[in-house]
C-alpha cells in the first residue's frame, strides 16, 4: 500500500463526514455532555459532594460517556463510511482512480477512526476544563492520558462492527440499525446475565457476560483508571452506577482486539470479493 494515498483517503473521509454535519452534531453533543453535569452540580451548591472531592470532578465527564455515548458515536461515524459511497455512486468513481482496494479500505477506516478519536479527546479536554472553571484546580490528572487511550482503543469494537455492517448491507440507515441492534442486544443481555448471577450466584452466567462485546468496552477504561485514582474520585464514579467487570486487563485488551479484528477482516474480505455497484438504489 502507498501510505500517501491511504492518508489522502483518510483526509477525504474526514472532510466527507464533516460536510454531512455529523462531526458538528457530535461536537455539540460532546460539549453538552462534558459541561452540563458539573454545571448542574454547582447549581445545587455542590451539596452532593464534600469539598475534598471537588478536585476530582473531571472523572465524571470523562467516564460517563463510556457506557452509551462513545459506542453510539462510533456507530454513527462508521455505519455510513462505506455504505454512503455506494448510495451516492461515488465508490466506483473513487476506485476507478489509480489506487488499490487496500488503500481505499484502509484510508476510509483510518479517517473514520480519527474522527471518533477526536471526539474522545475533545470530551476529555472539555471535562477537565469545565470542572476546573466550576470547582477549581483538578487533581489526579496523570491517569487521564492512559484512560483516553483506553477509550480510543475500546471504541474499536463498535466502530469495526458498524464499518463491517456498512460494507455488507451497503445501506447507511440499515447498517446503523443492525450495528445498533448488536449494541443493544449485548447491553440488555449483560444486564440480564448480571441480574441472574446476582440472584443465583452461578458463575456460569458471569462467564457468559464477560464475553459480550459491551463488557470489555465499558470495563477497560475503568480497569486502567481506577488503580491510579484516589478515594474521592472513586466516590464520584459511584454516581455513574457501574464498575469494571471482574476480568483481567489483558483479557479486556485481547477481547477488544478479537472483536475488532474479526469484524474488520469480514468487511475487508467482502469488499475484496464483491462488485462495486455504480449506485445502490
């Protein structure tokens, strides 16, 4: 592959998504999610928390997005990446240029993934900034870069699933529905399995739960961040109402890689074998 052409397609994907206002909407929602919680806490006088915990309020904005917002942001960006090119008839035009399918595929994937990475980084910056302006200097920030990297990495799962769905069905709306169904099914199944495990104490249900795609996605940032956070920050995280599933860090990293690699390979194989339609009606 020619790296220059891959990067050209990545830049094209970023511009294409930006032109369709996806990025603008995501930026606005990210700003609201990152700032509203601390503003609301300040509006009630901060009475929900002891003053000693104020320096750790940044963790709320950083971690609250992990369970729902970031997976759906990844779905929204990736679901239309390949499918919209077929719907608009531009895939055939782009692939008629002196480029390989590998360069096209890799560029589209990297461009979309750069967008979700930007959203994650923006959320972290805004969360710290909002907490600083509202409650003063924030502490324990040394753990933040590792948490952000873990969020970027965990986003691979549903980004890859939606990217694969877009290539397989070649309809952006249908692709988003299918990828969302995968997320919701995994999320609901996890809730049910955890409830059954809590009632019965049967470890079998917990073992099934750890293999669901939502489990490592939500657990990894907490597994990375919690050891480096003081008690005050952990108390704030308790308001989110979730914690990491009892698995090892290595297991979460490996399971995320397995799901992402499987989805990406399926998408690439189908893209290599299928014809590129002039336009999908």
